C-alpha cells in the first residue's frame, strides 16, 4: 500500500517542475520515484516474490532496443555534430528512471491490482494538488517562488501550461477507466467527480492540444461504448437497440438534408471553434502552427542527414529564425514525439516506440477496456505537437494498459511472503 501511494505521488508531482528539493537539482516527484525504485528493488534483493509477465518482456525489449538506438545515435552525433552535454545527460537520466519504473512495476506480484491501486491514489493526489494550485492561483493561498499563471493560461506548479495539460489529458481517461470498472458506488462518484475537476483544470491551461485530445478521446469513447452496447445482446436486438439503430440510420439523410443550412452558418461554427482555442484563433495560434511546421521540417531534414541513425539523447535543432526566439537557450526540440525520437535514436527508436504503443492499445482492446484504449489514443494525439516521452505519467499509463490486458505466464517465488 505504501509503495503504491509512493509511486502515484511521484508520478503526479513530476509535473511540478517549478518546485525543487532545497539544495538539489531535482524535484519532489523525481525524489519520490527514486525512493519507490529503491524500495521495489530492495524488496526483490531480500527475496521478494517476482512475476514475469508478457508486459515485462515487452517493456524490457523496448528499453533494450531504445538503448541500442540511442547508443548508436550518440556515436553518430559525436562524429558528425556538436553535442550539448546538458541535454544528453538530462534525457539519459530520464530514460534510466523511466525504464526502472516500468520494468519494476511490471514484475510486481499481482501487478495489475497494484497499478490499479496506484491509479486510485494518482486520481486522489491529483485532485488535492490541483485544488491547492488553484487556491494559489486565485489568491486564497500564498506560495513564494511560484507563478501559477503563464500570461492568462493556468500552469500551477508546472513549468508551462502544456505540461499540466498533458497530465490532465491522461488523468481524465484514467479516472474514466476506474469509474467504469469499479462496482463501488462511492468509487464511481469519486472517479467521475475527479474527471469533471480534471477537465476543468485542463481547460484553464487553454492548451489547444488538450482541446483536440479531449474531443478525439470523447468521440472515441462514445463510439466504443455504443459499439459494445449494440453488440451486448448477441444475435438478439432489444427494442432500445432497435430504436438506437433507427436513429443512427435516420441521422444520415438528416445530416445530408441540413448540409446547405450548416454551410450557410459556417462563420458561426468557425467562430465557435476559434473561441475554444487559447487565443480565440488569433495570431498566437497561427504563429504556433507555423513554428511547429518549421521545427518538424528541420527535424526531418537533420534526421535524414544522420542516415536515420539519430544523434543521441537531447535536443539537436537550432533556434527558429524569429525575433522572439533569439534569446531562448540552445539547442531546440522539434516538439513532436516521433520526430524528436527520430532525431535521437533514428528509425529504430521510432519503430520501437510505435511497437510498444501499439501493444498497449492491443492489450486494452483485447481486455475490452474502452477507457484504456482512449487513454492510449490521448497520449498519441497529445504527442503530435509535443515531446511527451520523458514524462512519467505517459509511461505509467502505457504500463497500466500493458499489465491490465496481459495475464501472468510465469511466477518465481523467491520467498514465501512478500516483503514490504
């Protein structure tokens, strides 16, 4: 129980990048995760029980492939370009931390139950921590050294609003999964209330990526639930299902008939869509899109120049040639998970990432966990305009999906009772 809560606290506090342990170069989230790793590894060393699952084999294979790809990329980068030690060391330490967490979590005895319990702790911690951050942002509490606003966008304890938005984008489907798979009424109320609260915090970040991710996730979940509902009677179709089918079939000609009227109201629909973005669809949205396209093109060209072998961990792009970017630190990231990983580990690293994400999606699909499938989809959508592979919440979510959908195939009992 203690280690489950410790893991959840470390994952949630990893978003609090404005907070750091006094006198240390890392935050409270990293400290809790490191403590969890030491306790979990110590349990195994003193004879704790170990369960080897397909999830562990898949995660271990991924990290071995990624390590190999990054090692080759580092050699290529050392021979062909200038490497920045700070970024290289930062990303290397992050990958080591994440590999340790995912592999240790997947060999825990009854890993699915323990990760599920950590999921409940994560939702509870997120509610409490978000409430504290909102109290600081609205002036009800005071915390020196913390600025919870980035202009008019809420960021709480995070370095930027998009970082907080990522956690909201993944915690939402996680809360939805817990709500739809528990039989405890109070648990359902807690999870659904958390879902609403997390969505509220996510919208305060005014992140366009969060908006798109939420729309895609919501539509996907409704579609999956409708499919499961219609198929739940087997060959028999009850009256409510017949009515639903008729409404769905009748909606097609209705939409076609209303198309001219919808087109005539295009300006209204466009204005409504723009009102949901971070600046009402103004210059900031257009500039962000142009910047992303420029960085993606540069990342692709530089990755091809490395013969698709990569250049090693860390960012590798030059600053964009715009006036407001000239005072930012070098080097720059591509702000796209696939392209950033392509720059670091080449084509092998990208294939390995797509493979492990695909396995997580297939695992959720086989287990018929619609919300977990949406969770993987949310991570995939959010990764398009952002680099998210270094965040613990992403790997907690992927490990959760892999373990939830794969049974244990081998158990090695080193000691009759579990330690800690």
